[in-house]
């Protein structure tokens, strides 16, 4: 049985410009390592739709399990959802369960602020865009604020799991994906590195 390779794509101009240091790669190595797995490769890409789409095409063709962190929000520089659909050659569509969770979140926020929930308000309508995923996507639950990530499978059998850029959300979501979908690959303590100083 061939070992499964795990890859990581980190999206965002703020990483490329040095405005923010990447914390996802060390955490991915730690979360995989705790399960006897290891990271095979990582790729950093700025907020250019062409580059993101190209990186995702490679990921979907790789035969690997890939985590993509960043760019799945609803601001103008968030392109990852559209690029995932382009890389797969499918449309974006509002995922029914993701939409339900977004509505739950908006109701929670309204309640916390002591305000009525107004579904027709422009900003609330805009928030539903965060549930627009490539057709056929599965959701990745977000325990932090209910705004789901998503997973898509490429023709090669590769799965790419799309997570937010925020560590407080991305890391528990990455753990959920590993524990829910890949526990059969866990080989605790199977991989060790040793150094000998002569």
C-alpha cells in the first residue's frame, strides 16, 4: 500500500508581503505528526486568481490529500471558492447546509447584540456568499463560528479541503478532517528522525 501524501496550499497576499507570518505550515506538521503522518509538500500563493486556480489544478491532479488555507471569505480579495470551481470545471452554488449554518450564525450574532435578525438586509444577504461552493462540495464544519469550509474531489481521486485563513478556525477544522476521513491512515509513532553527531 502506497503511503498517502499530504500537501498544503497557503493563500494570501499578506503572507507573501510579510505582513503576516504563516503559522499554518508548522501547525499542519504538528497535527499530522501527532497522527503518525507527515507533510509531503507546501505551496504559497498570493491573491491572484490565475495562480490560485493553477495551484488548485495541480492539487486536484496530484493524487494527494491537500489542505488549502485562506481566501474563502466574502471580501473582494477572497478568490479561492471561485478558483476551486474553475479548477474543477464546475459552477458555484449555494450549499444548502452551509446556508443554514450561516443563517444560524447571523441569528446568534443578532441575539448577542439584542437586535432583530433581518434576513433581507444587504449585509446579511452578502454573508450567504460564504456558502457558495463548487457543485458537489461537502462541508467542513467550523466549531468557532459555524461558517463552514468545504471539501472537493478531483478526477485523480485527490481531495482538497478548503479552510479559512484564521488559525482559530482552520486548525480545529483540519483536525476534524483528519480524524473524520483519514483515521485509517494514522500510524502513531511510525516515523522517527534521529541524528547522530560524530
